């Protein structure tokens, strides 16, 4: 039986966009750096950042890719409150594949970010153990309030068929 | 805190060339750190903290959010190369789940240097005591550009045109 139904195939090309209701802000930059354990002063010290060619503190690059902060959607039963394509495939386990980020310009506290996600492809594959799987590819573009491209993010999510109980 | 412009190897040490090892970054990720990261990224998924939820799914402990490894790979490069370094591209694939309390080590190697552009390959290993190392993230890698100290992104100039002192 194929994991790829017509209903799922129809999602290819779907696009959804989330705009933050306010600027990214210094506090969220400082909080993220603190949570990661990254004490780089580029994220917290304006004078230091200026000495190194920026207009002031910048955001840690991968913070911008965290879409939940812009999405403002209610939590699902798993507690997750963020961007999701809501693909449910019974008898599979959903796992993360990986990401490719391209950072186009530094992100500043005053930037108001819009994340635009597009489902770019769905492919049927098999694991090395022979299990069926479905690889869902998406791409996000993060832009600022002037429409300038900040970051692109290509992401894969994998649905792996569970081994049948015998 | 020491100024990385003084201590950063890329500034004082010219031997960033193909084959050079990237200084490793090691971090133990406890539940407290995971809660902090979940808060900072608005990610309240129960996988990251809810023991009952994890038990029902046969998972031994809270699962570390994979995206934190992107942040650590950037930090590893930035700490090593200093504030001149701008990460332009970063890619990573997840191999194994990492659980609360695990210690991870980011390792890497320069694969190519082309003018001001440095390419590196990276990996993240789980290194817990006497247990054999497991791979958390592989393959991974980045493209980093070293800016000249006086160089500013043209698009990023101060609107007032004020010069940095």
C-alpha cells in the first residue's frame, strides 16, 4: 500500500505566510542566545557589534528560522503551536530530515519578519531496512518589512512506516 | 570577556586551509536548557518535557529539539573564526535523537578556502561517559565569509552615513 494518497499529493505547491505582529526585538535575541548558551557579544553588545561592521546587535542566524514566533496559532494536542502542514499518515512515525539555511543579510532587532512556507515536493522512498517512507520537502523565505530577503530555509520531514506487529 | 578580534584564530593565525580542524564545541543539554530553548523558540511540543507523553511513546527521556543543533553549529564557527566571520549557508541532517542530559560535541574540518570564503564540514556526536560515541547530526557543513574589518554590507550602511569611529 502506498503512503502517498491523492489528498497528500494535492498539497504540493501549497503556500502559507505568517507575519510577526511586532519587531523581533532585543529581548528575544538575548533570550535565544542565553538559551543556546551562546555568549557572542554580537547578539547583546551594540558597541561591540558596531566595531565589527554592523549597525548594532544582530540576531543569532538560526533564531530567524523559528517560525512559531510569528505563527500565533493555537497549540495542537501535542502542545505544538506553530507552522505545520497537518499531514496525518496512520501507521507512520514523523521524523525530521534536515535543514539547509541560506543567510542573505543580518537580522536586526527592528526587523518585522514574514515567513512564507511552500510545500515543494513529496517523494516515496524506502529506508535501508526496507520500510516505506514519504519525504516531504518545504522551503521557507523570511523577509523583513521592506520585503528584503533575510533567510531561506529548505526543510525535509519524513514519515516512516511503522513495522507491522506480528 | 576577551575580545575575539584579538584571540580569534582566523585573525591571528593564517593557517585556515583545507584540512584544518575546526575547534570543537561541547555542550551538555539538560532539561533546564531544553525548557529555555523551547521558550525562546515558542515551541511547547510535549516531546521536549512531558514524561507521561514520552512514556506512552516508548521514549526514554525528553527529546532535544533538533533545531538547537543548527544554533550550535553556527556558534562553533563563530567562536572559532571571530566576529569577522559571517555564516552564509548551513546545512545539517539528523541521524539520531538526542535526549535530555546528553553531552554533544560539534566537530569539523575545513574542506576548502577560496579567497575570503571558507567551506567546512561538521558533525555532531553524542559523547556520554564510557558509552561509545553515537552520531546525532551528519552530514552537516557551512560556507563562511570573512569580512574585512572596515567592510560593511553595502545595503546595511547607516542611513545617516555616520562612520564608525
